[in-house]
C-alpha cells in the first residue's frame, strides 16, 4: 500500500501515543467519519483498487458428474 508522507507521519505519531491517547484519537476519528460520511460518500461508489466478484457460479467441467466405468 502506498501512503503519502502526511499519512505516514500520522501513523508514526499515532504509534507513539499512550493507550488513552489512542482511544481518544480513534473516538474522534469515528465521530468525524459519522459526521462527514453522509455529505461526501456515494453509496454506489467503488474503489479502484478492488476487484469485482463474479455473481455467477464458476463452470468446472472437471467436477461434472459422470459415470465411473470400471472393468
């Protein structure tokens, strides 16, 4: 994952916080996500770094039921 310099700095500073500071920071981040999620997020928006999952079942001819012939 490629991070920008400010994102790397944020992560490094977060790691140096004491446990209570981390909890307070995460609580505030959750508050901001809830506050701004309705304004900027689009429900149908997809990320460019994700692959789609096929809805149709995969065809597997090797798993087809065929009679077994023995001599």
